């Protein structure tokens, strides 16, 4: 597959759109999680639910990239995926998940200008995973302070 400067420019635009989309999803999800604080649950349950929700959000963000790879291949002609397996929609999700997490095994790889998107996606994934880690720490601290406050109030009664 021949890739021209126009192909790479379009791939860069697609990468920017995908990046802005997943960052917006991530921001809104963390904002929602921050607003939810069921005081009837213990801090352990809150954090467990939070982590499960964050994992789901990261998977959804990787699926946005999977859709982007599919559109680049089938709609824009920027190149798709190739490798040791037949390329099906599930393989796009598989590739996007392993690229987002920087796990990439190398059994599936991009060709053409879509390689540019595959180069940017791990950077986005790392930044968003780091953001989630920081957010989880802040939420744990908040829950632990809340639990300490509740225990202190119970002891004083």
C-alpha cells in the first residue's frame, strides 16, 4: 500500500480527532465518578466499583480507536491491519486494546498511513491510564478520610 503525504496528513487528523474524543470521554467519566460517592458503602467497595468502572471506560476508549482503525481502512483507504489472523471487527478491537495498553504482541500490525494512529494511541493510553491512577489515589484518600471521620464520630458517641 502506497502512502502519500496526504494520507499521513489525514491519518494525523484522524489521530487528533480520536485523541480529543477519548480524552473527552475520560474527563466526563472521571467527573461522573467523582460526583458519585455513596456514603452507605465502605471505602473498599467504593474503590472496587471505581476501578471496575475505570477499566470499562478504558475499554470503551480503546473501542473508539478500533472504530477509527476500521474507518481508516474501509472508509478512508489509509491502510488497515494485517497479520497472522483473518481481520474481522473483533480483531480491530483486539488490536486497539493491545495498542492502547502498549501490550502489542506483534501478531496483528497496521499497514499504510494508519501506522501513524497506531503510534499515537499508546501515548494517549499511557497518559489516560496515568490520569486514572492519579484519580484513583485521590478517591482513595477521600474515602479513607471519610472512613476515619465516620469512625471518629462513632467513637465519640
